[in-house]
C-alpha cells in the first residue's frame, strides 16, 4: 500500500506532521493544486499501515488519516510489480 | 460499509478553514459509526447553526441542518417518532450552551437516546470570532477585546448534573480516545454527551498567540490532564493548575432513557 | 370505522380531528387557551401508538414536530399568541425546508400576555408574515366545534399535499365552547408524496412540490434551512438559485389560491356583504337568520392564501362589511383585491360582536363613500 | 323556541359541570341545538364561576347569552352580578344556604348543598341536585335525557348517588309548586 496526500483536499495545516509517530510527514515548500503548501513524505515506506495493512486485513495506526481535518490522507494500492520494466543500474 | 462511504464525497473538500479541527471530529464520529456497523438508512445526523453544525452536510445519510441552538429539539422529534434510528447531533459551544442552553439541559434531563458531539472551539467561528459561553477567562475575542471577563461553562458538569447517561471530554488531538468515546456514547442508551476541545486557529488562535493550528494542538497536548491523574492529584490535595482541563470519561450510568424502543 | 356524536369543546374536538387524520406525534407547551388540546393528546396518543412530549418551550415544540415530520409522522402542536411568537423562527425553517406540520393557534388578546382567557383574532397577519423572508403558508379558520374537527383533518391533508406549515387559526370562543360534534375515523387522508428513486430531493413536480424523502427510508438526503439547490445542498451565493427557490415555494401555494379556497357564499345578489371568518361568522349568521335575504355573506374557511376570486361572486356589492376581533387585519388584504368600499368593524377586548352591532355597521355601510371606513362600536 | 340558562356560583360547586351535563342532555339526548360557554381561567377555580347554556330548536350561531330566562345561582356574589338584573318573567333557582337576597321573578329555594351533605354525605352532589330541581321547574329536557347525561359525566361507582341527587332536587321543587 502507498500513502498519498490528496492535493485537491489538503489545506496545508500540517497537523499530520504533529501526529505521525514515524515522522513521515514533513512541512513542505511546494504549493498544491489549490495553492496551499502541501506537506512532503519522508521515506513513506516506513509507514506501518503501508506495510502491514494487507497482512493484518485491517487498518493499523491511521493517526494521520483520522486527524487530517480535510480528509486528504489515504492509502492506495501500489502498481503491481512488473519485472520486465525493472531497469538494472550498474 | 467503508469509511469513505460515510462521507458525501461530492461535497468535499468542505468549507472549514485550514487547520480547523471540525474535520477531525467528523472523521472520529464517522469512524465510530462505521466501526459499529450502522446502516446508512438507520442513521440520522442533526445539527444546528455554526461551523460545527455544517458537519451534518458532509455525512452520507439522512441529515437535518436546522436552526441555531435547536438541533436537540429537532432530534427529539425524530427520535421519538423513529426510536430505532441512531440519531447523532453535531453542535458547537455557542449553539449548544448559549442559544440552545435550555434545549441542552432538557434533552439531558429527559435522557433521550441521542449522541451529542459538541465541538467546543471556545468561540463563535462562523460569525467571525465573538466570545461564547465557553470562551476561557481572559481570552481575547472580537466582543471581548479586553479579555473575557465572565466565567466559562463546564459543559460536561452541566450535562452530568442535568442527567445525561454518558459524558466524556477529549480534544481534537486525542483522536483514538475520541473515536472510542463516541462509540461508547452511541452504545450507551440515553443521552450521551461528548465534548471535543477543538482548535479554531482562524478566529481564536490568531487572537490568543496561537496562530498555527499546530500550536493549538500543542496546547491541547500540554494542558489536557487525564481524569485518572486529575483524580489522583485531587486526592493528594493538588488542585488543577490554571489553564489545564480534564479529559476522559466522566459519567457512564444507566438511568432510564427516553426514546428507546421497548424490547418486544 | 368508528363514529360517535359527542358534546365537546372546540379544543377537544381539534385533538380528536388530529387523531382521526393520523397525527401520531404531538409536541407542545401549555398555554391558555389552547391547553386542552395538549391535555387531550397526552391522554389519547399513548393508547393508540402515538407519542406525546411536553417540550421546554414553543421553539422546541415546533422543532420537535418538524423532526417528527421528517421521521415520517403526521405531527402537530398547539399554542396561543405568546407561544406563537416564539414559534416564528422554526415556522420559517419549516417553510424553507417544505416540512408539512400543523400548528393550532387558539387566539387570545395581545400583544404580549394580553388577555389570556379572552378571544381575539389578532394573529392573522402574524401567521402569514411572522417569520422573516418571503414565504407562503395556508391558514384555516373554524367557526364551530364541528369545524374544529373537520378543519384539523383538512389541515393535515393540505400540509402534506403542499408540503407547508398549515395553521388552524381558532380563537378562545370556539376553543372553549361546547357543541354537538360528530366524530368519525373514516376521514379522507391525502398522504404526502414520497420521493421517487432517482428524483432530486428538492426538485419540484408539476405542482411545484418536491417529493418527501422520509428519514430512514434510504433516501440519504440533506435538509437545510440555507438556500439550497435541487439536490438539497446549500447554495448560498447564487442569486439565481435563491430566486428560483423562493419563487417556487411561494408559487406552489399562491398559484393555487383559488383551488385551495373554501368559502361559503350566501345571497350573492345582495348589495351589502359581510366578510367574516372564525367566531364573528357566527354573529353574521345569527343576524342573517333574523333578517334573511337582507345581506350577503362571504365566510372564509381558509383565510390564507386569500381567495381573491370569491369576491367576484358579489356582482351588486356596494360595500363589504368586515367584522374582525382585531383592528382590521384581513380587511386590508381584501382592500388589495377590490375597489368596492370596505367597512371595518373591529372589536377588541375578548367579546364577540353582537348581532345588533353588526346591524348598526350595515346601516353605516349604506352611507359610505370612502374606500375604507371604520365603525367604532 | 330558545332558552338561555345562566349557572353561577363559586368555583368548586360544580357550576360548569352542571351546565355541561344540561347541554349534553339537550344536545345528545333531546335533539336540540345547544351551545355551552363558561368563564375560564383562575376565576373558574378559586373565586366566582359562571357558565351558560343556550338551548334552541333552531341552530344557535351567536354563542353568548344575552337575556337568560333561567338562572341557577349558588353564591351571593353571583347573585349580585347576575341575579340582580333578572327580569320579572325569568325563573330563578337559588341555594338559600349561600344566597340571602331574593329576586323579583319567580324563584325556587333549593338548599342543594345542605341536602347533599345531609342525605348523600358529600356536598359534591349539590350541582346534580340543582339539575334535578331545574328539570322539575322547567321541563326543558326529559328526565331520561338528563339521567343519561349525568351518568355519562360522573365517575364510576357514583351512579346511584347521582340518581338519588336528581330525585332529591326534583322533590325540593315539587314541594314548592
């Protein structure tokens, strides 16, 4: 699963930066679709929910989503792994 | 039903200011409703007037956005006619305790089976930041430019004294506990009153040295004292420090409720 | 079907009419001279599967019956002047949200506490215009105990048909006097039209009335007192949406004013015509029983919307004589629709006009030339 | 034919009940047109109490009593207010235990309260005794109609005493004819 911030909903309040236990959300500098400064994600793969939601069959932590006053945070399925597209770097 | 289905997705994003805690309270309420497995057609959201009361417009079920202060009276009508309906009332501090104060104490006295989520942001937000009955002593608002010189209500004590069966207070920082409290409120028959201390950075914070929503959240985290700790301190003779407030579950009792369908 | 003839006062007959019409939820607050309605409902409703609740005030009473109406019940409250004033806020809400409710106002002398135990008709304009903004309502006026029963039933049908607050504007005289009344349970019921699948909650049908999305039936609708578009969502910035909404809500009643009308026309060829509603109708009828064929009479059983075309029935009219227990509230409405001279016969203080007083007013009418003349009794 | 009857006395004497019973007897059991009205409010409980019945062969539109031809008076205060104006051709029934004045019109003295106490043990039957007296003095409704209306209106278990009260009232008037 992948953690995403909806550009159209986020109003840049940075509440997520306060509540994420892993410190994944960082104050951003780039304006989103509506001009608010959207937080950025720092190594989102550390998110428990990203890694383990499917495994447990239920939502874990979820502090960011419950707190987000603008219903802008969610998890989406990642693209399936496509071996033929892997570019091997030497 | 998924959590997302409980939102009127076609109405989002909502009208609340950046950093407003109302959206958080809406999340917690809908999560509690979703966890309990309620069906849309058996759930009704009712609200009065004010920022808090716009919440009913974002819930995907029958919802009634009523007049200022009267939400509880409307809810009483719905509940008495359809007792199997889960009726949840969104209200604010001004809506609930100023213009709706009489309806509030009487709904508690009747102990009618409603769940009241009172979003207390200490101020009238929709009209631009006037003092409310819950504005803390000394706080600056547009109608108390020299500091609030009246004492605020303790809504939880009011609800308890008036007869509510379930009373709790949390903040928009305590999302897990708040969700749990709303869940309990929905499960306990009779009137359940959940007060949520919520940030209004736009109208309250900006006048009281907390311009950022995150500063207000920090304030909640620092000033909220768990009820168990407060009880321990009181027993040890230590009074609550000024500016601090107690959070937790205050009342859970089983006095005879009104508006509960008799088991057949 | 059950049928019973009884000797009851108007208030009790009104409560029985509500029950016959299927009213199963009553929220009220005690006030003289309407209290017997609440008392009767409190005694009767629990026995027939209904609910009575005594609210903390009249604001809450109307709020509760609006909530009850959305939950699917036929709902009613009863009050008098001071309580009626308190109700105005939520009456506006009911008009804006098109909620069918029935409000009984057993009128007493005002303003303020006034004469609690005396009759008056001083709230006729308040019931039409009392809440803020432009809206329209329906108001009925009974002049006998039997009409307290029959018109209460009618009030529920009109409320559901037009999705509007409907007022039964009675007065202390009719509320407290006892007469023979025929009570029956097989009254005609015209139910509200339920919202159809796929229909928008605030989109009008050919009559200008939207379908009713009863709560709990899975319509998932949002109802708000804010200006709203046809999907029910607030739309407060659009002048177009607001104008369309308000014009439709007023039009759905005003365009049908002569269809809604319920009048008695007696001696249409007469030259001097009494126009009355409520208790003064009784005095006019008494006078006409004593001197038949002398005067014409227009009795308004439904006062709002005002049935303007009924005035045209009196082709030889030289004056309209309008006895009211107020300072001429409906007379001014009549004035809007006719150039025939009007004689206002106000009576304040709680007593009904006597037949002799009306006869005197009719004599004055024969000499008037001004558009509006007041007879001081 | 139209008769207007004025009942007056003190709150608690059953003045309004008496008027309602008479109205009921005439409206439901005698096929007459009837309107009953009453004073309302605090005065109907503590102080003076008044009620009126109009009984007619034709529809009664104007509900207020203008020229009562029959008076039932059970207090001196009520007599001062209503009884003083009674015209010569009227008929009056009064309770001599409460009313000391006497009118110019035909009058029956019906000691309803004291008879109720002595014969039936309770003064609450005074108003039904008065109705019995009124029936005997006027014949405005039939005995059966009045008995029906009384039994409709009184609490269960008091039927026998109420029928006796009617008879006592009738007898009190008969002895003065």
